[in-house]
């Protein structure tokens, strides 16, 4: 198997993709991660920011 590609995701990526894991490039990324082709990295700060932004969006609906 070829070397894995390492990718770091920042909050802006999730925001630009509108947190949509079903139809956006995030869906393909999730597939590549599950196939072992990509190693995904982030940090706790990004996780908290994404969670906070999702909660804000939900409250506005």
C-alpha cells in the first residue's frame, strides 16, 4: 500500500463545507480515511470550535 496522506483539518474547512458529511468533499475524505489512504489530524481546539458552531446553527433553526 502506498504511503498514507496526512491531512490536518481546521475549523474553517468544516465551516466552508457546512458541516455536511453526506455530500461534500468531507464524505470522500471520510471514505479515504476508512480505507487507510488518509490519516486525519485535528486538535481539541478545533473540535470545541466545530461543536460550538454546530450548536449555534442548531439554535438558529
